[in-house]
């Protein structure tokens, strides 16, 4: 059954029908379509546009359709163009003429806009919960590794000693921002388009505030043309997901590096690794690599929708149907990646001995040695040059700064005394950095406390 067939004298060409149809993918929000219809007829009856008898009959029919789809006794068939025509056709089949009144005062344009908003709202809330669960695990790792020393890097070069807690905290901040972005998107999009009609509203005395209230929206949208053609919230959501995937990808890149034979900072659990078909010694970080690879897939969805929308005039255009498949795929990809990454992280073992040895072996305490000289009256520029000489000397001898004798230190600068060894120990280098945001345990404890409060809110 076509919702628009009266104007036409010929049946739609089958290829045209197939090309135009969206049921194969918009069936995904059958629950939202039925939820919106129940709210709509409830409002129609309240306004006296629909009888209470018809309202009860329609709601009962819609609920039976939802139940039958849920339990698999009603399946989607290709003759229906979209989820709206599918539901309406089965409703009329079940309750008769009362079902034909369901569409009073609305268009497929505002109906699909509503369905997509309801679906997106649910998915944003679910993704937010997945990120919160991931943050719980990151915080656990932070609390367990407040004193786990490791090298911090810039330019992939060892720079200064930090702690694993400090490193994990950087990702806590990233995913915390991701949740904030999702909340912003949800707040901005949470206005109800139903009642906007095709583009110019309707002459029926609808109570759009009531429909919005019934569906949990902040209120109704204020321009009917924008209401049916707005896809900004989907672009924002895709952008949010792209940034989430970028953060996951960065994290995965580090895990892949840490998992190499050269670093051996982590052991990825066997349940999140695979082997090689030819090299029996291999244990590959495939989950991390796939998350990194799937990031481009989500980026592609964002660019696709931006490209679709960039030249569309007001109001609704059929091009906008292209929003769904990309968004659905991006949502499934992002949620799946968060879940799998979380599982990999939760079961991962951190090699604390390897991390510390790497920090000690890479002159990560050179800055602290320069600070030692500055604290003994040497201008920083001079101190920087002296420590550079020390590093060259150590490289030539194949030793670390901590392995130099006091005589060797004094040969380069007489300012050095025996307390240099305490000044450049890994613990001193980390523990003295206690400005907020730094890796020192005093500062990190305050940050961890703030994170616990944040997650408890």
C-alpha cells in the first residue's frame, strides 16, 4: 500500500520502488515509529480530533504490532516502502478504518524526523553509558598504578618519567570530554518535530507541547521547515563519534606499540589476541588494530552526510534518506569498538618492571639534572649545555646518568655533589611534580578523587 498513490495512474516501476524504498534499513526504528504514533493519537484524542474509541483501538493495534515484531511473528516484507507504511498497513489490516485515521495531522516528513530523533536520543544515552563504564575501568587502573613509573614521550622519544596513572588520566580526560559532547548534542537536539507536517504545519488544532511532553522532549521545534529538514544533530552525533573513535585509535596505537617485542610494556590477554597462520610465535593485537582501522569508517560517515546536506534547499528532499544507513553503521561501529576496547583493556596485564626499566634507560631524568644545577645557582641555559655534555658522555660509555661516578660528574661541572643521585632518582623526578595535572602522587590523588566524584554524579 502506497501512502501517496491517489495522484498516480501507473504502478511504480519495481526498480524505482527498490531504489526509493527504505524499509530494509529504517525498520531499525520500528519501536520509535510506534512510540511516536501512540503519542500522536493520544494528543489527537485530547484535542477532540480523534474519538477516544478510535484512540484506544489504534493504540491497542500498534502495541500488538510492536509485540509481534518483537517476538518474530510479524516480519518485514519488501512490498512496503518504509517503516511508516509497513506499520500503518498492518494497523489498518488489524483494526479497519480506525487505522486510516492514524496519519491525521502529520506527514511522513515530520514522522521520519521524529523517529530518527527518538532513535538517536536512545543511542546517545547508551553510548554515554558505555563510555562511563570504560572510564570506571580507566580509573581503576589509575588507582592501582599511582606509583608505577614509566617513560613519558614526545615525538615518540623518551622525554620525562611519569606514572601509568598519569598516562591513563590523559585518556580519562579525553573520554570525559566525549561524554560532555554527547550531552551537548542531546540537549540541543531534544526538541520534537512532530506536528510540523510536510513543511508548513497543519490546520488541525494540534497541541505540539503535549506531544513533546509525552515523548520526553524539552518542547516542540519552532520552525516547521527547519524541523523536517534538520540533520544537524546527526552531523553533530557523527562528529562526536568520530572524536570518540579518534581517541580510541590513539589509545590503540599506544597499546600496539607497548605490545611490541621492543617495549613489552603490556601483555594482551589471549582472548583479545590472534595468531599467525604461518609464524607460530606470533601474538597479534588484532582488536587494537581493527579499532584503529574502523576509525576511518566513522569519519567516512561524517563526511558523507556533510556532503549530502551541503547544497540541499529547504525543506525536505529525498537525499536526506541517505542519513540513515551511514548513521546506523557509525553507531554500531563505535559502540562495538568501545565494548571490545573496554574488554581488551580490562584483561590487559601491565609490565611494571619493563616500564620502569625503560624510563631509567632513556635519560628521562635529564631535565631534573638540569634543574639540580639551576637550584645550585647555575643559569638554566648553562645547565642545559652541561647536561647535554653528560648525556653525550653516557652514550659514549654506554651508561645512564645514575651510573656515573661523582668524580665523572665533577669532571664536567664542580657544582655536582653527592645529592645529585637523589635528585635524579625516578621517584624524585615523579614525586616532586605536584602541581595540579602533574604525575606526582599528591596531585594525582586529588585528580583521582575528582574523577570518583564525577563518575558518582
